[in-house]
């Protein structure tokens, strides 16, 4: 019987934030300035407000200067593009993140591609996407969630070469960059999506399974290869009786026990890693803009 290890993303993220904070102090000592992160919020989506607030607090805790720009939901795309241009030119700002989703009258990729790629700490600019896929990891800013997943995997398995990795979900934010990172680690990568056939059979091949599908407990216990390492990116709110709700992942966590070798819980797995990697990207962007050796 396999004893399934619980991968503690919270503890790992705390370690990464501490490393970023230490490196930020060194950066400040050398440059006399703190790295700066500016979040842009358009409209008053409550979830987005909470995300932006949490990112700002985390930045400050790591010694990074945090700015926020807010536009009303009625702002035009041209106004947002003007703001992005100002931030591109602002010396205090090393990282720009435009909180998604944007109001429907705006084209998100057009806005993202207006960000200076060197300040694109979400890693969504087409230049960063291209650098990631063409093996230019040292030039790319990599999307935070998949990079956090990779760090968790590397802790368990320093060498991922030759492993069968299955990524469930092909979004630009998680699935596709995750596949690129695993390919760069020399895994054999299968990208599974809503039009894939025989999904359970595809998943049963996985030594490494990254689930980012956004469907509560979609992956069942008997889809998991014994001993597989599972990174569950999904965050799904479901009813928990008596009018209460709880968060669950994309994998049936209880069913995975005794089958998977290791699995991230939801919450407390990938989520904390995402914010920690945003701080890391901000520091990295600050160092690269000044042509400094990365202090991380
Ligand atoms: P998305 O909706 O953009 O993409 C979902 C993907 O799943 C799509 O590529 C689609 O092809 C695939 N899919 C949908 N239904 C499917 C089905 N029945 N069978 C196979 N594939 C199917 O979502 P996303 O932005 O990639 O996020 C995925 C999940 O991860 C969500 O629950 C989201 O909340 C969560 N998330 C968590 C973090 C974090 O920090 N922990 C960050 C980003 C996203």
C-alpha cells in the first residue's frame, strides 16, 4: 500500500518568500532602491480586488514597493493602454501586472502585449511566451502558477528527464506554459484538453500529473497511476451543506490517497506558490533591467 505524501505548498512558498526578501535587501543595498510592483485593476470585481490586495501585501512583506492603479469599469481600452505606457516608462516600476479578467469591451492580449516584456511579471506577453517555448528560459519571465508547480516537482524529483508528464488543461495561464516547462525538463509531455479522447487512459500514463481544468474533483482515483506525483492547480468552490461552501481541487483528493505517491492539497498547495513566484519574478525583472546578476 502506498502512503501518499501531502505536498505542503504553504511551507515551500514561505521559504521562497524568505529567499526573495533576503535577495531584495541585497538588491536595495546595491542600488539604493526597492524593486517595484504595480498592479492595475480595472472595474470593481470583488475577487480581483482581493487578489490585488493580497499580492500587494505579499510584495510589501518581501520588501518590494507596491503600487496600485485603478480604473473604472467604464474606462476605454485606450485609457488603459495609456496607463500601461506610463508604467512602462516609470523607473520605480519593475513589474506590471494587469489583473484579469478585464471588462468585456477590452481585448486582454492587446493590453498584455502593450506591457514592456521586461516588466511583464505575469509572463503572458507574446515575447515571454516565445522565449519560454524556444528554450530561452534565461530571457523569459515565466508565468507564476506553472513555475510554482515546477518548483514543487523539483523538490520531490531533482531530475524529471524522461518522465511521462500529463498536463490536463491548455489555458495560456497554466496548461500551455506548464507543458513548455516540463518539456524543458526533458519530460515526455501530453497536453490533455476538452476535446481529448479517452482522458482517463491518457491520465493513467502519467508519472507526473498537473491538473488545471477548473472542474471540481474531475480526476478520479482510478485514473491515477500508482505512485504518480500530482499537482492540483484547480480551485473550485462547492457546497458543503448547511449553506456553507468549501474549496476543492480538480482531483478527488480522498480517492488519490493510497494510489498517488504525492499530491498537493487544495487549499495550501499551488495557490501560495503563485504569489511567491510573482515576487520572485518582480525581483528578477528588477535585476535584469539593471543588468545585474540575479540575486536570487
Ligand atoms: P481555463 O478555464 O482557462 O482552462 C481550463 C482548461 O481545461 C481548458 O484548456 C479546457 O480545454 C480544459 N477543460 C475544460 N473542461 C474539460 C474537460 N471536461 N475535459 C478535459 N479538459 C477540459 O482555466 P485556468 O485559468 O487554466 O484555471 C484552471 C483551474 O486552475 C481553475 O480552477 C482556476 O481557478 C485554477 N487556478 C489556480 C491558480 C492558483 O494559483 N492555484 C492559478 C490559476 C488558475
